[in-house]
C-alpha cells in the first residue's frame, strides 16, 4: 500500500482530482484538505501510481509526496475486524 499527498494549483483542479480518487475502486481511504488544496489517499502502490500519473497529466498538480506503508501496518489493515470490547470487559471482571 502507498500513501499519496497531492497539492493542487487551484480549487477546480483539487475537486477534479478528488472526484477521480474517490471513484477509484483501489482507494482504501481518502481525505481532502480544501484550505490547503491537498488530497491524501491510501491505495495499492501500482494502482496509486497509475492514478497519480493520470491526475498529473490532467494538469494542476503542483506537489506530490508518496510513502510506502509498512508491511505490518498493511497486515493490520487487511485483518478482519474484531469486537474487542467484550474480551476487555471479561478480563476486568476475572480475578
């Protein structure tokens, strides 16, 4: 997985890129920071790279940062959800 941070020249380019990012089936998480004209998103590396290349070719991208997600974090993101509250409550009640 890869985290991208993109900054845009203007609001129009920001919103156009956000629409492209949010429509991608590969994007696991996305956040828009309108005052800073930034988008942050998380996606598999190959899909994220291709998405950013398309956004770049559309114009208006003025800054880009990418960071690979640690393998341990990736495993945690892929793990099935568990309800940990009952086990915590049980542990507090046991002597």
